[in-house]
């Protein structure tokens, strides 16, 4: 039997190329979507300093919006306490603002200094802490964590 030569091979090649292009486009769109969602996440830089019965937290929003800031601390080996709010100071749209940390409004590039009271600490005891923020979508995000010793200077 003799096979007829024609355009059947050319059509097969075009179908394969079309499938490859479609798959590449789907992958490219998925990568763009992942990049957009990652860039929309709130990120912040946090520096925490423990003084006598007060933790000072400096927060700078690197990306997104921060609507609240909380501190949770507990004695090492113990049970985590309830998150507490503090008092924050930052430069708002109408000048210097004092606000409860549970109702701050910080946007990309803004920073604040917040003070959290540390109650009933046992001198010389180690405590663990976590600093949480709430972003514009209402998600709670962990911004920092660490350990400090009560009364240590």
C-alpha cells in the first residue's frame, strides 16, 4: 500500500504547537496571579525592646496596610496569655496621632511606636512573645517573635 503524502503532517504539527502555546499561556497566567497575591500581602519590619514593665515596639509597614497590632507573651514552658493591645504613636494624615494599637491605620511606608504594658512579671524569668498584626483583609499575621528575661537590662 502506498501512503498519500499531503498536509496531514503539517496539521499535526500545528495542533502540537497550539497545545504548547496554550499550556505556556496558562502557566504564565498562574505565575502572574501568584506574584500579584504575594505582592498584596502585608509585610512589616518590627523591632521590640523590653524595658522595665514595658515593651516598646517599633513597626514599619513595608507593604500593604496594618489595621491592628497585638502582643502576646507568656512564661517559657507555660501557656500563652491573651493578646494585649497597647498605645501607639504615629504620623497620620492630619498630623501626630495617639491611638490604641487595636485600631491603628498604617499604610506602606508609615511607621509607629507602640508601648505594651508587661504586667506581673517574675524577675529573672524568661518569657516568650509574639507580635501579631491584622491586615486590611482582617487576616492575623505574625510579625515577630522572641524571648526576653524580666528585669534584665
